[in-house]
C-alpha cells in the first residue's frame, strides 16, 4: 500500500513532464530593442530548427543549458557550436550574413539568450 502511495504521485509528475516536453514549440521571444542593441530568447526544441535566415550584425548567445547547435549554411557547409550553460559565445557579423538555419543537436530542448549588437 505504501509503495502504491509513493508511485502514483511520481507517475503523475513524470507524465506531466513528458506532456510538457512534447508541447515544446521552437520560437523567439523579444525582450527589448534599442537603437544599439536587441535582445531575445530563442527556444529550440529537441531536434528542432529555425528556418533559413540571416543577421545583419554580430551577436552574443548565452545558453541556459549545455548543448550543441549546428549552423547549416544554404551553400551546404556547416559549423558545430558546443554550448556551455551560462557561457557567452560571440558570433561575428560575417557568419550571420550567410543564409543559414540553426539546428538543435542536444537531445533536449535548449533556450538561448541572444544579444544583437547593432
């Protein structure tokens, strides 16, 4: 009886977590935009990707989780970026100008704080 009392709540928590994960949607949430800087959070779901896009400025990304993203350029080349939780990475303007998509290879959802330097 005590075993059932322990496992029923645990099962409910695990079921909720699985449901929450399956509801992930890759998206962007803008925090602010100023004449010099723009900041947003990008959520990349497990195995998710952003559509092809470009950036006209340099950026700094700060991941909330460890992970890996692949930058796939339309010309067929790609670059792997390992992400370390709370550690900023600089992405130069020259790379952002090339048409590319970001692909989450982490095996889990990741959130990135992006700061665009205008």
